């Protein structure tokens, strides 16, 4: 998902990538997942620099949003509530067990646990899963691309069918059968995302539900949203029905109420946590405060691993970035070390798509530099007729600085660049909307949705991901032979050979210079003195696990 | 020794300069009399000179950038090194800490987090802020005078319509209106017929600021014109067969000139403050361009570790606005000491 923090090499998550056509059924049996929650209750305050893009499980696709969704909307399967690599394990949630997968890898069977209720008392039904998947397509979710392999999904999306033929549900028994057009090595992981979390049919099918979010099926429910300023999460009074149904892997809430507020001043947030008026700040302290926080508050501050890539996208379908030489010139001109300093030294410099810790990552460097002379020479060769470009970034302080740096680099290369800085909470929806004018190039980032390299290619670089709205293929990349390779790899288990092929895919895209990647970010946890620092942990996929928050 | 002031004062006219020999006053034009009064107001003159100095220093920004700092206002030097105390030092350290101020041509006021020379940005920022202040004041003045003259002269339905329109604008707090317009226009720019202004153009904050202050200047001018309209000299002009436009331009306008001049001066100061506020809130000057407002916005994020990044541009705004206000007050006293011209909002 787009937006925000974290990074650093995580020793291979490979072994945990238990995806693939061989994924077999059976009860997870709990496995002793770290029991989050169970705190003494109480109210806490959380701040974020940018409000979530949507408060809607099918639409939200930013880290800020997923951080909230993870503990509000429970899918059939979920990622274990545990820190580190353990958190990348898929376990049953609303479903009784992991899916039974047919021998050909195309049919998934699950059964919903009985007698569960949403926060408003509405029973959770098997057909609510179908409704959630339908919403993905009707509301133009950026996550819909992942679920296209479901039989009949494309026809439904195009309006040629009234329902998705590949999903059969029985509300009486709770049985859910999903048929895929091809085997899909990531499908377990996809069922564990909030995109696929059941919602009641009273939720608008084709509209953003942010003003009135659907009732919850997780430990917290959303009781107030005043986007983009504030929102409130409170304990879900009906969550016990989910627990009673046997969903032991879904963590309970450790506090009674979380008030989330948008605060554009990172420095004020740091001071707030220092003075205990803010209990947790989502964003890492800015470079100028980081050293002070590290030195003075080591008992409630730590660096956190994360798997992400920061990059500049370039619209490959319009001039001047439809010219390979222009895109290569940008890659030569960018200095990842300069950008590392903007992050206060929290960035691991890179020039490739897959981040360290992601299966398939193999370090390489196609554009050694920064080499401004080489960049200018390439640009002179390309001699683009159109040098008027718009550079996009958002208004979070570090993003703004990144945008200003990039603007300066492009100006030095001879472009007549205009910098557009827009609010962080609408940034990705704005640049993901094809009707927005002047989408030439700009800032972006990507945090893993699930520990499979396909997550860094399909939503970001596959031709099918060029969507009218909520798209994530900002470079509008469509290279049919690489799309085909991507599809072929997805059908296979993540063996060493497949990982090698993903590494080759990474290189093949960067030979086309579809992005100008520059770093992988390290995240932080900084809590107030009131909070139980040892209990709270950073989840590798969803940033901070809000169910782990507890007061001392 | 001639008689002192007051001896040749005419009823209804501004008081004459104090302490000036009567023979010197005789035959002097109102402008000369005003200059005499202003000359004796040392405080106003000192601040007027200060404003001129600030303008001159800011105008010299390219000279400083090219010959002293050797860098432009938007040029990043994040990984560059400079010599400090005989040692090579990064402009921005690996942990992101920017270079502090020092007695060197380059980075005299240090660097910001993008490794840009703060002194160069301060000078260019001053140019931007003053340019916007002055041009927006001109925009306000042109429209306010036009509306004030037309409303005050024609009265009736024209006055009613235009006055209501002014009241609509007046009804919105200046800052809120500025933010609303600035945020909207910054994305798509301004397109009115063949007039197209890009979203990042300096003309966007100029037009916004110029527009929002029109009612504040137009209403008092209208009031004065309404009063002047009843005077005998206007009736005489009508009797002589002069047309409305001629009467407005040659009879009425000169009589409100002093008001306009004072308003114009005070308006520059207000415009600079509004520009800074809008830029601070992200609805004024577009990054990476520098203005004192954008510099404060950039600097306040680092106020704990590098307070000078906020304080220096803030101080420049205070000095410039103070200079303009004191000078404007002096000018008002010189042109018409009995006037109560004040730009309130």
C-alpha cells in the first residue's frame, strides 16, 4: 500500500511465504500467536501527519488506513497479530480454518464461523464476503486488481453479470467456495487483507463509506469520523461473538478508546509524545528531532524494520517520460544519499523495485551515480520537445522536501518543472485518478501488502492496474511481455527458481527505467510514558498493531 | 521671522506645518505642505528609509546569489561540503542536520534541510513578499478607486448593486477567503476567458490578496466621494457641461488622492502579512519558491533545533510591516492630519 514509513533488511521472510497452490486446509490451531490486547482499558490519543485516504475496508489503501482497518474489519483469514516475521503468517479469522484448495489450485473452500455479529448487532453472513468483493469492483477500489483472477469478476466489473460467478456462498451453512481462472500463489494472503473483509449489504455498493463506515467485525469499531481531522475507535461490544465463535487469532483490544487526530506538525507531535499529551505518533520523528528522541527517550523509542520502496514515478505514456532515455537520465541524476539525509539517515539507498527482505530481492545497480553528466548527455540525446513538466508530492514535511529536491534535480536537467504540493490525505487518490491533469512525475512509496513479490509488481506496474480512479500504477506502465511473465510467476510456488525469476523481473522493469527508486525506509515506535512500551509492537504489514496498545 | 503655522490656515483645510515660516508657506502647493509636515516627522522618515533599504537589499538578491553565495534560492546542496573552521563540513550532515549560520559569504545564515542557502532564500523571499505586497496593493487600489468613484458618483441602483457585492466579500474573514481561493486556484490555476494564470504563478496570490482587500478600501473612498458629490465645485463642473467621467477623474479623484496614497501604503503592509499567512498555510506562494511566509512554514518544523530558520524571516516581516505602518501613519498625518484613515478588517 502507498504511504509512509519503515524499512531495513528483514532476514528472509521467504520461509513464511506459505502461499501457493499447495496451500492446504486445516485448522491453524492457534499456534500460540502472541496474545495482543488484554490491557487495562483506558483512552489514548494517536496522531498522524496525514489522515487515512478512506475509512472503508474495500477502498483504503494507505498505511494509515490499513493500520486502522486491521483491527476494525476482520477478513475470513488474517495475518497473525505478532511482531516480526511471525506477523506475516496467515491464520484463520472469520473462517473456521485455512482454505481447502483443490488439486489444480483453482478452487478454495472455506466455512464461516457461526453466530458472529457485527458491532451493530447484524449477523455476519457468508454472502457478506461476496458483497465485499463486489464492492471492490463497483467502488473502483485500487485493490480490485488482486481479485480479478476470481471467475466472473471481470464480467461483473464490466457490468455484464449481476454477480460474481466464481463465488458461491451458503448463509445457512456458512460455506464459501471461490473459483479462480488460474492458480494463484498469493490468494491466501489476499483473503487476509481488509479488501476482502465481509461487510453487511447495507454498506453502499459503489460509494465510499467513509462518512458512515460499515459496522465492525474486529476488536474496535469506528464511532466517529470527521475526515480529515479526527476519528474515534472504541471497543466493539459484539466482538465477543467473534471470539466465542472460535476466532482466537483475532486479538482483543487493549484499550477502550483511541482518538486519532491529524497533525501536520511533526515537531509538535514529537513534543506531544515527550510531554505525554499524545500517546503514539504514527510517523517517525523528523530528522531534526530524531537524534534527540533517540538519545533522551530510549525507554520508549525504538527503530522498526519495514519492507517498502520509495520511488519517483514517471508517466511512461506521455512526453517527455515516454522516452526511455529521459527516464534513464532521471535515474542517473537522482542521489539516494541526498534523500537519505532528508529522512535523517533512516533510508537504505536503493535503485530497484523489490526491497530487502522481500523474496526475490537481489541487489543490483543499473544506474550508478549520481552522474549528472551522464544524465545530461542522455537527455541531450533524447532531446524531448516537451520540457514543461509537473512534479507531484504531498504536504508532509519530508515529502515536501523530497519533492523540492526532485524539482531541483529536474530543473538542473533542463526541464521547466512546476512543483505541485497537495494535502497528504488526498495525494494518492489525486495522482491515482487518470482525469487529474498534468500527471507527469512525482513522489510515491509502496509498503508490502503481503510478503510476496507479486505485491510490488501487479498493483504498481501491470497494465491491468491502470485504473480510471484509485490506481497505483502511477507510471502507467504496460509492457505486455512483462505482464505475461508476472502472470506466469503468480501461478507458481515461491521456489528459489521463482524468486530468481522475480529478481530478473525487477531488473527487466528497471532496464526500462519505469521508476526512479531511491530508498527503503526504517520506521519507528515512539510512545508516551503512560503506554506499556514492551507490549506494543510494530506489525510488519500493518505498522503499529493497535490491539497491542495498553496503558501501564 | 515670519508667522508660525495656524496664522494662514484656511477653515476646512488641513493644518499647516508646525514651525515653518509663514513666507515659506505662502504659495506652496498642498503636496509641498505635506512634504514639509512629513519632513518634520523624523520617526516616519526613519522608517520610510528603513523600508527603502529593505527593498534595495532584496532587489540585490541576484548579486548576492551570483557573486557571494554562488547558488540560487532553490538549489539543493544536500551532499555538498563547505569549509568551516578549516575543515570540510557537509551542508547537511548524514543524520539530516543542516549547517548553522557562520561568518562566511556562502551559507551566511546557514542551510535549510534541503541544503539551500538561507541568506539567498531570505533575499529572494523578500523580493517575492514585497513584490506581492506592492502589486496586490496596486490591484486593490485600482479596483477600489474605480468602484468607490462609480458608487459615490452615480449612487442609486449602481451603488446598491456594487455595495452589496462588496459586502458579500466583506462578510468573509480575509484569511479564510484567501485560503479558500488560494487552495482552489493553486491546483487548476485561474481561467477567465483568454486570461489564464498557472496555479504556481505569483499572480495567483497577488490577485487573491488584491481582491480580498478591495471592499476595505472601496467603502471609505465611496463615502468620501458621496460627500464630495454634494459640494459646489461638482455642481459647478456639471453646470459647465463636464461629463461624469471627466468630473470623476479631474474633480473628485484629486480630492481623494491623499486618502488613496495613505491607504496604498498601509495596504502594502497588510498584503505582506496576508501573503505570509497564506504562504505559511500553503495557500500562497508555491514551493519551492521562497517568500518570507514559506520560509517560516519550512522553518517552524525545525524550530527546536534551528530556530533561526523561522526567526529571521519572521523578523524581516515584522521590520518591513512596522516600517510601512509607521511611515504610512506619518504620511497620513502629513497629507491630512485630521483624517482617520485606517485599514481595519
